C-alpha cells in the first residue's frame, strides 16, 4: 500500500494541539484568578468574624466580672472596670475592653441594671448592651452592634 502525503495539510495537527493548549491555559488562568480573589476576601471575612466574636465575648465576660463585685454596683460605676480581656488567635491577638458602664433605668442594689460598651482592637465597631438581674440571675436585656 502506497502512502500519499498531501503537501497542503502538513502541520495541521500541530496547530490544533497548540490551539487546544492555549484554550486550556486560558481557562486555567481564569479559574486561578477567581480562586485567588476568593482566598483574599476569605481573610478579611475571617478577621471580621474574629472581631465580631470578640465583641460578643465581652458581654458574658463583663457579667461574670460584675458577679464578683461586692456592694451596690449601681453606685460604683466606672470607678472599677474589669481589666481588658486578651483573646489569642493564630493570626493576631485581640484585646476586649468594657467601658461607659452606666446604671440603667430601675437600677437598685437588689436588682442591678447596667448599660455598657464593649470595644475590641482591630475593629472600629463597638457593642452596646444592657445586663440586668432578673429572678436572681443575670440576663442580657439587649445588644446593639455599632
């Protein structure tokens, strides 16, 4: 059997392979670009979540601290606040601080009602909250992220 080569079709397979390789590389580049953007935004979402959780952790931390205070907590406000709470994360350390402690409406020695602000390093947001003694137990009446 005689093999006949056509002179005009030489190299077509090479061109087709190069076109397919180029298309595959273009798709791979697009996928990696999307993935890198997702990974970059993931870091900011994680940092924001850590800050939000730190603010939220400051509320029960303050309640536990105030349980150990003696006397009328409605009268001794802002003179004695808890030391800052340090939360160690692998990427960073967040310090949680309670401030602006004020007596809420109806604050008595037997049933204290306290309004306070929780702040944390790494975020400009704060958390305002009110905690009160109801039926002998401390409860959180409300929280407001700002």
